[in-house]
């Protein structure tokens, strides 16, 4: 087996250290490709899409704090993202009854409509991307990545997020 730079992988320690490097590279390239090939045409990026999906999946409108906890990504610029999406009328802030300091976020009908188009394009792109992979290969990838994600959450003393919609 060879890696991206053509070196033989014989030493277990070398392989164990290569896995996180490849995961970081895969994550960075996946985000960059998603931003360019899918989300840019909708004036979104991975973070904005993640925010919209978090609101879509939530069982009820969420406070800003809950959004941070609910998102797969933890953006440091959540307020700026919400400002941008609110100007586009994709989300709306509602002052919480009884405590106007707390804003509740909800997806607008325009946000749901755009999200439907983005998800359709995203799903088509992913089907095309994985077209040459068998179901067994996809299952193996999913199991390996799930094991890694669960292990990384465990290292941090955290519960892994629910990645599949119920």
C-alpha cells in the first residue's frame, strides 16, 4: 500500500500517524470542494449550510446557544452567519417571550426552499462522486469513519452527535 507521496507503509506507528494527517487533509479538501462545487452557486458555504441544516433538523426553533450545541460544526462567527442568512431572509430571529435578550432562530419558508435546492444538488454530487464504489466499500468507509469520530469524541469526554436523521 502506498500513500499520496508514494512511500511504502510498513511501520504501524507510521500508519497510525498518517491516519490523522489524511483525515485532516480529507476534511479540508472536502470543505473546499463543497464550497466551490456545491455551495458557492447558492451563496453559501459549508458553515452556512450546516447552520441551515441544524435549524431544519431541530424539532423546534432554537436559541443561538442551542444552535451552537446542535450544529455538527462549531463556528466562532455564528452571529455573523446568522446576520448574513437573516439579510437573505433565510432565517429569522425572534426574541424569546419573557427574555428579550435571548433570540430564537427559525428557518423561513425561503430558507426551506433554498435548502431543498441545495440538498438536491448536494445529493446528486455525492451520488456522482461515489458512483464507482460498491455498497460494501461505502459501508466499510462509514464504519471506519464512525469508529474514528466516536473515538475522538471519547478522547474529549464527549458524547458523539447523532449523524443520521431519525
